[in-house]
C-alpha cells in the first residue's frame, strides 16, 4: 500500500513541477512544522511510514474520500444522471484539477502520533479500489461509485421504471436514494445512510433479509424483501365517498291530520302543522297544534325558532324555542332563548363514535376483503408488509369483523376480531357540547306563551381516548344550581360501563347529591342492560320532579331466536318520596310473519297495584311512506 501511495505522491510532485514550468502560480508552502491542509499535524521522518503518511496526506489534500455514513441530508438539486453501462475498461471522466500543492518527502522528518495515523487511515477505508498513476490525480468521490438508473421489481411487482442507484464496483454493493426507500415504506436505520454528492442513499445490504439481483444488460434490479422490513401501511375507510354538504334555499309546509269518529266517539278533527323557510344555512320555522276543528276549534303555538348551521364547525346557533341537552345525567327541558351546540347532522357522513380497526401482514401485494357479520363490505389492495384498516363501517353493538387476505398466488388467510361499538363514546379528541340560556317553558302544547324562571345550562362531552369519554352537565337557575360529572368506559368487546356523581344547592332545600351507574351490552343474539340512579331528597335539577323520586332501577334483557322471533323483558323499580314505591314488568315479542310483522306487548304492574295489559299488532308496509296496521288489546 505504501508503494502505491508513494507513486501517487511522486505523481503529485511531478504535476506540481510541470505547472510551475508552465507558469501556473502555486500555493505557498506551509510553515515549519506544518503541512498545508492538515494544520496541527507534525510531519514524520522520510521512512516507509513517512511515505505512507505523505501519500495519505496528499490524498487528503486532493479531497479523495469515500461516501461517509451520517445523518440524512436534503437532496441537493442536480441534473438526473444518465444510465452508465458497465465496460471492460471504463474511461475516467474529466475531473476539475484541484489547487496544486507541492509536498517534499524529505521535509517530513517527524514521526506522527498513533491517533494521527488512525485518522489518516480513515481516509482510505477498505472495499474501495484506488487507482494511481504517476501523472494522474487520484479518483474523486464521483469516480469511486457507479451511478445507475434502473427499473425496479419489488417482490415480483414492478414499482418504478427509473430509480437512481449507486454501486460499489469492487464489492457490488447497491444503494438506493433515501427518498425512494422511504416511498417503498422500508424501515430505515439512520446510522446506515450514505451521502453521495450531497444526496442521501440507503444501502440495500443494511436491510435484513433483502436480496437484490442486478441485470446490467436490461437495466433492471429485482429486489426480494421480507414483509417485516416494511413500515405500517394504514388505510382509513371513513369518509371515502363523502360529499360536502351544500346549503340551498326554499320553503316548505308540513301537516299531519287525524280524523276520528264512530259509535260512542265524538267526531273530531285534530292536526299538527309546520311552516318553514331556509336560505344558505339560515332556517326559520313555526309549528302549531289544531284541536277539534269542528265545534270548538283551538289553536296553540308550539315552537317558533330561527337557527343557522355552521357545517365547517358541525355546529348550530338557535334563537327561540328549543330543548336543552341533558346528556346522560339530566332530562331535556323546553325553554325559550339562545342555544349554541354541536350539530353533527350538518355532516351526515361524519361518524362521532369510534369504529373498529383491523390489520394483518401481507407477504406480497394482496387483495383484502373486509367481512362484517358474514357480509363483504370493503375490498382493497394492500402492498407487502404490515397493514391496518381503520374505521371499518359496522353497526353499533357487539360483533365480529373478518379480514380475508388473498395474495397473487390465490392463497388466503383469514383474520377474525371481535368489537363493541357504542354511540355513548366519542372519538379521541372530539368535543360534543350544548350551551343554553333563556326561560323555562311551561304548559307546552296547552298554552302558546307560558315562560317561567330563568335558566342556564351547559353540557360538554369529550373523547379522551377511543375507549374513555368524559361528560359534565351544569345547570343554574334563579333558586339554585347543580353540577354532575362522569363518563363512559369501553370494556373491550364486553360492553360499556358508564356513571357519574353530582351535587346541587337550592334555596328551598339543603344541598343534595346524585350517584348513577349503568352497564350495556348489545349483541347479535343477546342484549343486556342495567341502570341505577340514586338521588338524595334535596337534590334538584330543572328537569327533576322536585325530589319526588329517590331511586330508579332498571334491568332489561333481549334475545334473538332467529327464525322464531325476538323476545325482550324489562323490569322497572322506582323508590319515591312520600308516595308508594312502584314496580312493573314488561315483555315484548316480535316475529316476521308473511308480508308483515307480528308484535305482541304485555305489561304487568307488581306494586302498589296489580294490573295486566296485552296488545297485539300486525303491520304491513305498503311502500316508503305508507303502512297498514291492525291492533287488538285486552286488559
């Protein structure tokens, strides 16, 4: 190696002498004890080691270096290189002559330190062949690697017709541009990145299990990569066919009439009417009730409301008559005033609750069928590697989603995953709120303008995660206020647990408190529900009955027998203040029968009195807006 480097040094000195003879200015020589281009290094003796040092230093001065591993640099603008065809004796492209420097071996008398020799050894690492010629400069960086523009087949699939590679002509190592490797979703080890002419490249041999076969004649490289070297391919199915809402202009009039008469029944005509006008998200509506249009007609105003939708915020502002949003801890209250609330109906395609996700691993490009409740709902193509499909459209409740992965050879793999979806949950980071201020509405449907005490309410829900949703409800009136906080927790595929606690203060009562706990499970066959709510005698809310009910317990169960119909049972217990407790049991049964459906309902009060009622109905659909029903009851 020292002989090779010595010849290089001789060539450098000879070239410098020729430049001097031709009248070319040369750089001033370094001062005593220094070598230009390597300050702080002490020249060694003119020994074989000194020759080695001199040749290596000459290579350093002439900027001869190998592509180095380091942090990825942003690609520098440069013209796209042309394909380089391998030749038996490739010609050297012309290189700009560096600034000539004369170094005399006889002027290097001092032995270098070991760490200096190690630093100089790093200039010429193994794996790269350096060609030397007595009258030629050493190869520069651009001449040590061969550039290729190749078509690429990745795991048997063509992925590109023109990708830039660099090749080490000695070892045959191939490296591809880093941006291309990332576009292929390859998992990148940052410590293995090479930099060539300011552009980051990634060597293929740094990827475990990758095999690359280069065909120089066809300018094609075939790459085989195992699926675990690819990054995750994520696909979100939500809103793939979403159409943004478009407000329009118009007006409408809606009515519903009921005429009854017969033996022992007074002839009477009743009706509900609503008129509205809308333009560019602004809506005005008014509805009223007509009672007994015959002898003693009576008309009562129900609601008069102006509201404006904000689709970009999924929210609505209302002024006039409306309903408060009680959430899980309070009943809605009719009021007249102002309301600002979320309105997800302005974006019908938006789903507020979390939907299940499912994923798998594809050995190569494959077709994926998403099967929900034994019905194929989505078919997509995925590249090789791990993949995940988010927001799979399913119905609420418990169920199973399956993933059928079919590769190019027709081989199939089936992945099954259970899920539970509830509308009581919000997606992570999603807000659902309603703020109201106005006056409580009294005797709705009987008096047109009966407003009472001032009322302000606020309900806010927030999805902390896809499995945890928090909720708070606040009310304030002329006589007191109340606050309840809680939330809902998803129990995997086994249902939903929700609850909360609260307190109130009122001028007509002492401080009161509330506790509530509920569980729900809705499956394809079995459904369960249990709920208990306990309030102290002094707890008050705008929608409460002034403390007349202390405790409410509810339990329901349903079972679908398939072709034999569906059966449901409900048990209700109420513990009331200064009144008898009451308990009741109700059951329902539905069965598709012929062109319609048979529905049977039975109810039994257990206390304080014992009463029984039975109703049977048979309903036939006659179209989108018409149906025919026959009802029989006994009790």
